[in-house]
């Protein structure tokens, strides 16, 4: 048992592991007991905890294990009666004034993974201080009471869906006459957007909506290569856009009317521009260290304070609870609007994207072109390198030691807020007006055996050149 305890570690949004290897019933109980300790010590435990689960293998069974552990600790439980998107669970926590929430999901990870996410009483990811506190209880014996608390099965979706329908202008979307492709990637978003569009009379086609825990042929992450089916279906079905949600529906991806991928950075930028230009809602803007600097340019135009922070949505939440934040986002498709929840929500953002298209009477491709024209062409890329720990550590050490040139470009400056970011002197971009800065970021994942490399520049060709140079730099650590 003591050996099992060492594998449970809460990262940026919870704990993840490989099913039957380290994500076992025993270890899930350890994680649940730590959450129980935290709730008993720091929250109003009598308010209970909401528990949700997604489409992954054994998620429902793991959710029952968590429910039993919390019940034995004397904490009442409201357990989802069916598959539940993560943002619906977060909404339930806040709407029902619960002490907290637990979501069984591994989000966008491959099928062999599952995880435990903790949602705080305010309806969003646990702040860094909360996650640290939960981790501090991992070695403590499980709390027990003489008479277990109640476990009640509840459908969390109706109240959440009602909130979504109220937040967006479905009538405007319907009047636009646009048809949408919905891709739920075999995940927990199944039927949500389809149901909303169906009731509102908005044409749509939904794909990959069956429950299949194997996620056949893909990881449920709304990026290439996993969204090739979306690209094809959008064109084949004659849709105005493809709206994509990940495994637990808290992240968004999109495809334009021609089947071109619209990455998360452009989605974030479109939503920010619309909220500032059309809605004129107050508040500052926040973004993660690895996101597009187009956000900075949009915020500057409208005189909004821009906050840059570490990677992980918990940092967005921290700022949303600290001061008035309009919107916050991260590189992987997680965007949160505080008027809704201090939480990323792929389903809400899909609806908002459709709302922007209808309001502006523009296709998704035209919206992207409009922003690129005004704020400069910003292209983005990422590669994930699954490499040995020694190679990873060698690359990080060499990067920290000082690099003067990458991809034949002079290093102008470095930043190390979260990982190591190099800003490069790129001749291709310097000749273009309003061109994006060229930068490269190396970051070792805290929860997975990989090194992530990110880059942004003024063209796709520049991005690819920088990424490949970075890959070569990293693999130098493998040379004997």
C-alpha cells in the first residue's frame, strides 16, 4: 500500500494515470481520501460533493469508488446518473452550492489513461494552493465516520444546458441559416450541442457520438491528426464550421468552411475580439505562457490589462478569483469566461463561436482572415517528444545554460516563467508589417513522460523550421 501512495500526484488539474497500471481502485481511493481530508478541513463538508464521470473505460465504476470513499468520511455525495461533461459538473458544484466536485476523466489523453480532477466550491479548477493542500493529505489514513453519508444519483445536465442556452443568442444563430458539424470525439459532449441546436432549429450533423472508450484511431484531443475526420465531414456536409470538443468537453477545436483547422489560439482571439468590440464587457484578460501573443495585441487595442501566467488552467482560475477577469485561456483549447464559470468550457465556446459568426455575418475562415489582417499573421505549432528522462533533462539543462542561436536565428531574449522561451530574430518576419514575433518554448511536462515544444511566427513555414531545429537541439542529448 505504501508503494501505491507514491504514484498519486496532483498536477495542473488533478491526477492522471494509466488504467490498471497506476490508475487502480486502490490508488483512486487514496486520491479520494486526500480530497475528503481537504473538504473536511477547509470546506463546508455538509454541503456535499458532486461527482461526474465521462465515456472512458470504467469511469462510472471509478466514480462509485470515489463516492463510497467520501461517504465513509461523512461527506454527502451527489453522483452523476449518466455521462457528464466536466463543465457541467463544475456548473453543478456552483449552482448547487456544493463543497466541491470530483470528475473522473483524463480529458484529451489516449484511451489507456484515466484521471481524477478536483473542482472547487466556486465551480472551477482548484487553485494551486488547493491542489497543494490536497496533495499534502496523500499519506494520511482515510477519514472514517461511524455512519456513512448519503449517496444520491443526480442528472447534472439539464441545469447546465439551460445556462448555456441563456448565455448565447440561439435565435441569431438560427437566422443565419448556417449548418454546423459537431464532433464530440466519442467524448462526454455527446448530444449536448446536438440537443441545443435541435431544439433551436439550427441545422447540424453530429459525428463520432457513440460511446467507445477505445477512441478508435484517435486521442480525443481537438488537434491534428485526430480531427481529420472533422475536416472531411465539414466539406462533405457543406457546413459553415466544424465545432469540436475533447474527451470531457472542456476544450474546443474548430475547422472552417473549407476544412482548414482553426487552432485554439485563433478561437481564443476571435472570442476576445468579439467580447471587447461588440459586447464591451469589462475586465482584464489572462493567458498562459504558451499561448499566442495576438491576444496581447487585441487587449492593447482595447486598453485592457493583459496577465500572463504559468501553464495550467488553475492559474487562470486564481486570477479570476482575485480580480475582474473577462476571459482567460490556454494553448490546449481551454478558454473560460468568468461571467459563466471560472472554468474552461468547450461546449459554451462552441456556441459562442457560432454566435460570433452569426453576429458578424462572416464565415469562420473570414473571421480568422479579418483578425490576421488587423493584428498580424500569427501561426502556431507544437510537437510532443516522448523521450527518455536523461535526454529531456539534458535538453533543459543546455537550454538554461544559454543559447545564442536557433534555426539560424539570433536569440534576442529569453523568458522562463514556465519552461524556457526564446525570442528569435527572424528575417522573414522583419520584412512584414505587423508581423508576429518569432518565439520557441521548451517545457517538460509535469504529469507525462514528454517534452513539449511550442512555436509561434509569421508563417507556417517559419514555425515548422523553428520546431524542427528545436527537435534537433533536444535530440543532441541522445548522442553518445
